[in-house]
C-alpha cells in the first residue's frame, strides 16, 4: 500500500511540471490597439454678436419637435410679443430631430431674421 501511494506521489511530482511549467510557448506576447483612438481637433466657432436692440427685429423661435413643446413656444411667442411689441416673433418647427439639418429653415432665418431661439426640450 505504501509503495502504491509513493508511486502515485512520484508520478504527480514528475508530471506536475508538464502542466504548470512556464515554457516560452505559454508566455506569448500579444499586441492590442487602443480603442480610444485620436479624435480630430475641435474647431472653435465664435458666438454670433449680440443684438443691441430688439426694436424692428425679427426673432425666430425654433421648435425641434420635442414632445409637447410646441404649445410652450407658442405661449412664449405671445409673452415675448407683449413684452417686446416692436419685435416680430415667429415660431417655426424644424424638420427631423435636433441632429438633422433643415437647410430651408436656416436660409429663411438668415434672409428674414435677426436672431433665433432654439428650443431643445424641457
């Protein structure tokens, strides 16, 4: 019995390095890429100059279509018209979402407007 136990112990002792050794095949190096990457530099766009006086100006209130905001902007137009009666306030709904372009609306605002308030939700 002792010889069988000794033989099993000896077999494990001799076989263990085969399973737990640190051979060069197990120490392979891998190369990985950084997933963050390099974003392009940010181009700064200056803010538009402030309007010194609202009298005689046309200001657009642009609704991007966020749920239940059109009524808010319509009420805002009424309040601003009462407070600034010499100013024309126009509420327009932009096509698409905030991220979508609306070239026709931007052209209209550039041609007829002096300023814009863009509502992006509540």
